[in-house]
């Protein structure tokens, strides 16, 4: 958990006041540490954090989260916790929930068991339907300061300080992206278009590598190429376009 002292104070205060039970929406950009924070919070509630028995995690990495998953939550919450004060549920990728799944989740959060802690993780408040969002306590996760990422890479990952500073600079305040860069066996090159993207995560890593290069190349200079790249990526996310063809055209027009 990197640079989350403020958010930790919120959770600690709720826990101390006996008001942690209920439903939350952790929202913010991807790879800023929302899931890591939720993971640590729920592990900390268990009698033995290394053996998790009172938690359910639902993820929507590359597919929709349907109503069957939400029905599984209802079944999970029927049993009272034994090893923890709570039965915890983490829905990672709330924006991937179908409308039917969200409506089913709304019924759960409206009348949850007293021992339920439900955490939805999304990129924004609009990740879920307004009716569901209105029932959730919201915690915003901003980008992490560079110094915190450097400190984490050096102290927790054993990275050389100079390399840590370079990675932190290119991570744009996202510890998850810093971790990806650290763990990559072969660095992703900007504009080195792969034959295909096997997952949304691979596409995200490619885009961020290209953004990092453009940012470094244009720092203090003309930022028009960076602005154009961002515009094209945003358009690709809104429309059903061929990502590979779109990306292949970018280097020739920046």
C-alpha cells in the first residue's frame, strides 16, 4: 500500500467508531492502488491475514460481471463470519457490471447484513448506476506523489535509488504501473506495435509506455504530439475501432 495514509485514517476512524460495516466505492484512475488498499483492509480484519476465509473477490478484468456473480455475493453473505468481525466482498472493476448485476447489487446494499463490508472499485463515481452510487460511501484515490513511489521501490522492492526515481517519474503517480515497469522482462517500447493485444492490461501498458516517451520528449517543448496522442486514445476508448490500425497510424502523424 503506497502513499495512502489519508485513506487509511478514514478507515481507521470508521473502524474505531464501529461504523465500518456497509458499502463503499473506491474510485480513481487505474493502477493507483485501489485494489491493494482494499486487499490490505480486508486482510487486516481476519484473525490470520495469511489465511483469508471471510472474503470474496469478484473481478472483471476482461469480461462483464453478470448477475450470477452478484447472486453469489448474496449467498456468501448469508453465513456469519467466524474468523473476522466482517464478511468482506471486493468487486474489482465495478464499471464492468451489467445493469442487471448493478440492480441486483443495489438490493444487497440497501439491506446488507450487519457484518457485511462491500467494496466496489471503479474508475469514477459514474462507474456504477446513480441509484447504486447514491447508496455507497465514496473514497477518492488520487495519484501517488513521486517521492512515495520512490520510497516504496527502494525500501520494499530493493530498487536502486536512481532507477527508482526514473521509474517513479514515468509512472505518472500510479504504483501499479511502476510495478509493471519493474517486473517487465522485456521493456515495452513506445510505438512498437505488437501483433495483437491479448488483454486490456497489455494495451494499457503499451499506451502508458508511449505516453511516458512523449512526455519526456516534449517536456518544456511543443506538447502538440502528446495532446494528439491523448485525443486519439480517448476516441479509441469511446468508439469501436481497430486498435492496431489506429495505433499504426499515430507515429506517422505526430
